C-alpha cells in the first residue's frame, strides 16, 4: 500500500471533494496541506450534503485522523464556525480526531479587510480573489511577521508580535486611505478565540511520521489547482500558495520520498473562476449549457464559473509540473448529448504554434486554441459504474485524453454520487 496525494490539474473546482471522500474511506489519515477557507469541497454521503472549506474531507467519517497542516493559512473564527456547523450536522470533531499544526499561520480580520480594499483599488485589473485574506496572510508568513497557532499560548509574545505586524499593515492602510487598526482590540479578539482552537493544536509532522512508520494509509488533500500555483500557474491570476504535488511535503512536514501516488483531479471540460487567461473559454450557448449542466457555481463564493472545452495542453503541462501519476476524470456525464466535442491540442500565438502555455502574460492572452473535433454520444453516462456502461464514443474520448496528456485515467466519475465511480486502478495500491 502507498500514500496518495490529491491535487487539481486545472484551475480548481475539478470535483476534488467527491474523489477525496471516495478515497478517504480507504485512508486512515487525511491531511490538508495548503490553501485556506477560500477552498470549497462538497461531499454527498448517503444523500446528505456536507460543505467544507478548511477541514479535511476525512472529518465526516468516523475513525479517521484529520490534520490541517502548516501549509494552510487558518482563519480561527472561520474554523470554529465550520466545526460548530458540522457538529450540529452530527459530525464528531474532537482533539483526538482533528489536529491543527502548531506552526500554521493565522488569517486575521485585517487580512480580509486588506484583501478587499486592494481588489477595489485595482479596479478593472483586479485578480478575482475571494476577499477572505488568503493572499495577505501568506504575505505575512513569508515576510516573517505572521501570527501562528502556537503564538496563541503566550499573551506577552502575541502582543509583541502584533505590534510588529501592525507596524507593517497600518502603513499600507494609511496609503489606501483606510482606518488603522489598534493592537489592543485585535489582541482581545485572539485571546477570546484561543481557548477554542488551542485544544486542537498539535505537532502535525510528528503525527504523520508516526502514522507512516506504522503503515497507515495517508491521504494528502490539496486545494485549488495546479494552474493556480503561485509559481507555475497563470500568474498573477493565481492563488498565494504552491498547489502542485510536491507542496504536500512542505505543507505538512512529511518526507517527499514517502508521498506516494499523486492523483490529479481533472474535469472532462474546463472551468475557471475569476479573472485570467482561459484559451478554450466558450462564451456561446455551449458554454452556458456546460455551466448549467455541471452546476458550475463556486462552493464557497457562489460565483459562476467560466466554461470551455477540455484543454489537453494545460492538463499535460500540469501533469509534468505537479508530478501527477494518473488522473481522476470527473463530470463526464455533462458532455452527454453533444453532437461533437472539441479538445484543445495546441495553441497559435502570434502566428506560431505552441505545445505549452508560456509564462508571459502577453503571450498567454494571445493564445488561440487549436482544436481536434471528436464525435459525441447520445446515450447517458450518468451513474455508469463500469466501462461496459459507457458508449464507445465516450471511451474513445477518454482514450484520446490519455494520449494527449500522457497520463492514465485512474478513476472516472459519472455523477456527484460517490459510488458512481469507475476505478481503473486503486491509487493506494499503486
């Protein structure tokens, strides 16, 4: 058996929630390794829907250890609100089954305020953030002025660190014409929430190392997608953390050599939320149809997702950069009934062919997709649980995707229901 890392291979929203839940039943430990409460997972279990943002997907299953790693930025108020909400829904969350890394950085109210203020100041050049303070919190982390979970244990140290933090932030707020923040009020807020979050605090890396040495199956859960990676995504329209497979190690304190199988969740078409390049975007009736059928609205924000044809160039690029061993192809049923289906196999940029998306924003904006057209299928694939249930043309579409992205389809999802999944290869046994 091996450990499994789950990452998105597009711009997020690929259906990771269902796949992670499906895998978490086979795992014994589930660890979240990056992002914040801007991420959203929707789980449907026995007809009951759970919406998660910060908590690992394993929390809804008894007997699993769930860990929020050091690579995650944590809004303590949002975390406790999510814990309270799930508790009301019958999910048991105690320090023995949920651990928050002691060295994880916190998102404070000033981060979300700054996030929103800067988006307004950017005007038409806005990045399209969720306004939840994720970016500013990561900025403070790399700027070595962040407040971390462990700082909540010492009021004196916390007070000193807040002064250093506010020296930086109040200068920015003055420049934006916003009101400055008083240290005393923020200190009181943190000391009030501290007794609620500290019981969950622990040494995540030690727990993961122990679990691995005992041969327990670990599932590492990422947020967003590889094309939103701070280094390898469509910068600057990206998230503020590394979203590729290797981030599972640094974001949890786990040895890279023990990560195991990297599974890339991949939608059968392409979607994107917010601003940024999108070569295969469809602004016609087909794009609207995909959005309606796929219920393409953000779990956290409710924002409508932009929709387009499958971009094999970008997924191939994500597979190479993110170290993806195989993909879980989701939402195949959304394509049912289309007479023809296009796949992007390359780009034309300023009259030149490209088999990858270059880093330059100018070239990205000029990329025009080169399509290969495949025959669609009339039969429904919704709920299919074996290859025999799929139309021949649907299988042909899947095989062509495998050829173009140079990775096998490990899992195939044909509806939001967790059991409507075709397992070609068990990632934990890879």
